[in-house]
C-alpha cells in the first residue's frame, strides 16, 4: 500500500482571521485538485494580460484548474519537503514555484498540454517600462492618421507637431522608441495610437508531475513539434 499523506496538519503563518481562512481554503482546494486531476504542471508567463488569461483558463475549465498568485501558500499546500509533501515527489514541484509562475492541474494528456500551451499567443500593446521590440521612427511631414483635435495631445507627449491647414504635421523626424530600450509612458501612448503592438502574452511549461513521474523542462518550446 502506498503511504497516505492526506489529512496532514498544515501550519500557516499568523494572520488576520479572514486572511487565515482564505489561506486554509486555498490549501484545501489544492489538496482536492491533486486527487481530482492526473497531472500537475508549473508554468511561467510573459506579458501577462488578465483578460486573455481568463479566456484561456475558461476554455480549459472542464478538465483543468489554474492557480496564479499566493505561491508561498501553494508551496505549503503541496509540501516543501519529502516529510510534508501531499503526494510522493510533489515537493520537487513546490521547489520550482516562485516568482511569476503558477500551478496547472489537468486531466489532459501531456501531448495535448504541450500543444495548447505551445500554440497560445496573444498580441497586445506594450506597457510602460517594457522593452521595445523594434525601433519606431516617424518622418517629418503630415501625419494624416491623426485628426486635427489630437494635435495638443501629441504635442504633450513630446512630439514636435503643429497644425498646417487643419492637418497635423511633424516638423522634424521623431523617434518614438528604440529597439531594446524601455518604453516611456509617452511612447506607450503613441504606439497605441499608431496601432503598433509590441507585447506578446505567452505561457511556458516549467515542469510536469504525475504519480511516479517528474520532469523539468528547460525550454518548453522544444516540446512542441
């Protein structure tokens, strides 16, 4: 008979009653998931977009469950050592759960999980502070994509513009952003107006656990043919 690691007393840090109840509820839910689902993965993400992630999560809710946030409590729920892990070998998953990472419980096959995560990609506008993926330069002359009433706003963003017979005109070449450099708040607004999307929301698989099986993936893209 395999050893049972259920019904263990889980100690949480001292906190307010409501916060403690929420943590205990999260631990209980994780314990239920590890019995309900066949596999457990850790995933990381680039350029997280909450709305897009919710849509992705909802597509898989019939056979999967995501946990994002509260990594310390999730680690406690899984167990940090062989002595307190909830299932054999799952403490190895707990060790990799840090930073911008989350848990993914599923009954999908490994091949299907690799395919779904590998194909997921959503483009969006870059936020302030992110790195520009290309250099965007505007050439001196009329900017007919902008209406005349936008001229004050563009000037406020630092663009050298003026109105010429009701048409917004750039009076000198202007660099919105440089590839590899951080995007300023002003550049972020201008790129949005130009319709240029530089952020790509992606998910990457870090490791997989199922009873008797544990794998760590250095580059999840290699798993998708």
